[in-house]
């Protein structure tokens, strides 16, 4: 790999490789040490094409979810089935993995800016900004950047656009699926909200069993299925359909509501 070779977003691949290596090494014990990440279905990763793959997942923290996926994807590509033993799999990481993130989040400090270099597709949220509800038009440059990333490799997205469970699926994800026709791979994660703070940087509790289930690609009729049908399919695939509410521990839902209330008061005071 040439020292000055870049990806479609102008990021130097040599530098990106070292960002992934360093961040991966520093975070490895968060998923295999302080806590234990239980993985299921990682063999699916090895059979995916090089590009036009969209991973959809529920969302529990800003950064830990994505970091864990980088670990699992690269471990699987290094023939580690359902485990991330021996962090050496990060020596030659897959460099065309991207993830969709809110632009304001990725500009909120030095660490997010470093993490952004690992593969962030930063977009402006159309429904939320600076802790307040807003309504604004989708920026076409954001959509074209997602298309650019799909053409180059794999994209991770969180179609609810929030870490709060059981919020509605954003229709934009369904439009992207219908228009660009990627292979759609669902992922369901759990335990991250209990392990880390909301940002996914500080370890909140140790000895928490985290889980990541990678499911078979969705069967989608891109031409004939409606946006509403694709949205519902996403809800079931990432286990965020309202019918799943009854299997979520009540104390977890109450804890999330307390956090939401705390954030609402902090926004009012600011």
C-alpha cells in the first residue's frame, strides 16, 4: 500500500490503518477483559462481497458499538469464528469499513475527530440538533457520501438514529436500501448500555456479558417492497419492533428513561 494512497473521502489509508490499530489495541480489553463479548454468526462476515454491504443495528452507545463491530469484522476476516482472541487481527485491518454518525457528535472533541478518521460518514441529522428537535431537509451530499462508501466497501448504520431503544426507524435508511440495493446484514447488540457510559468511552460496570448477533442478510424485493414494508422488516431484524418490548427488563427501560429525563433538564438549564 502506497504511503499516500487515499480512500474516496481523501483519508490516507496508511494513517487510517494506524488509527484502527491503536484504537483497537487500546479498546480490546473492554470487550475481552473488563467485560466479555459473546459473538454469534461472525462466519457470515467472511462470505460477504467486498462492497455494497449495509449493516443495520440497534444502538446503545455513541462509539463502543462501532468499535466492537470493527473488532468482530476484522477478527472474522482473520478466520476467528465468534471470538476476538489475540488482537493481532488488527495488524491488517479491512480499510473500507465506514459508519454513519451525526456530524455534531464527531466534532464534539479530539477523540471523536480521531475516531472519525477510522471511517465516519458524518451526516447532519434532520430531526435533532444540539439536543433539540428540528425539522430540516436531507442534504444530498450526505446521501451521496453514503453511496460513495457503499461503492467502496461496507457501511454500518443505526437506522433509529438514537441510542434510546424502540424509537422509530428513520425512513432514510429504507430509501437508501431501496435505491442503492445493498446486501443488508442485521446486527443485534446488547449489554453495551450497561457496560459503558452513553458515549461508550468510560467503563461504567465490569464483568458485564455483552452480546453481538450477526444475522443472515435480509431478503428484500427492492423493486416491489414499499418503504413502509422495508422499515417494518428492519424493525423486526434488529429487534426494535414494539412487539419486542415485552422481553426487555423493566429496570433497563426505567434506567433509560431516567437518563433521558436527566438530559432534558440539562438542555433546559443550558
